[in-house]
């Protein structure tokens, strides 16, 4: 009988402790996505990248929207005729489709990212933008 009472007492203590756990981490990104590719056999692409201090990438566009998560540093994205937006470590963002952009690192340390994209297999991840 003592063991049954002890077991029930432990269960009563364990259940509230489990219910009081802190909530999971907030999302790095939670927004309505732009038009995403549709169809059978879509390819999931995930890659990491490093942008050296002072590097400025070429102007390009994306036919399918990449989702970028910044692991370290601050990544600057310049959108043609709209200016520059900075994305810091721990932030994520969706790059626009069919819009000329370029990435740059204006900081003193490398920027590390992870890039996710869902696309038809025959569609390139990026296309050089027309002459700027």
C-alpha cells in the first residue's frame, strides 16, 4: 500500500512539472510565403554558405524563393531600387522571386548561412540579373 501511495504521489508531482516546461524556441521566420513552385517531383535544396568580410555578390534573380537563415554575422541584401536590408545572426528571411538582388558582407567577420529552396529539378537556383 505504501508503494502505491508513493507511486501516485510521484505521478502527481511529475505531471505538473511537465506542464510547466518553458515554451519551445520562437520561429526564426513565420510569414506568408510568396508564390511557391507547384508540381510533382519538386526538389528540396539545402546548402550552407560563407560570405567573406567585404564581399559583394553579383546581381541575380531567383525563379523560386530561397529561404535564408543567418547563423553568424550580418548579411546585407540589396534589392534593386529599394535599398539594403540587414539580417543578423538568428534571423531568417525569404528572398524575392524574379527581382534583382545581391548579397554583401559589410562587417569584419564572415557571415555563415543556411539556404533552403524548393524548386522543380530543372530550374536553376539563381540566374544572373540583366546588366545593372
